[in-house]
């Protein structure tokens, strides 16, 4: 799934996981708001950014440079 919304896009969408491609200067709140608006989590706590201490990132950073857009990063979120 690649859903482009203005400057941001949902690049992967699972039941409890979401990847977004957003401008690198977006705050964490902007990222979460975008995710909830475009793909509501359906959970009480909503989407949460997967942090660097999460074993699910396997040592990768929270924000990974997009290979297509130099001004964007990819961020994983969990519900």
C-alpha cells in the first residue's frame, strides 16, 4: 500500500504496524496525527512511534532516510 497524502505517505500498513514516509522536519506529534488521520489504529492508545530501544527495529534508527526523497524519512509505528 502506498497512499500519498500531500507531503506524506503511508508506505506499509499491517494490523498492528504502520510505516510512513514523512518530511524529516515533522515532529513526532505530526507523524502520529498523520497516521491516526489516514489510518486510524482502532486501539485505545492509538499509533505510537517505534523507538530505537525496541527490539523490532533490530538496531535501525527511528527515522530512516527515504531513498526516493532526500527531504523525507521512514518511520514505523505500532498500535
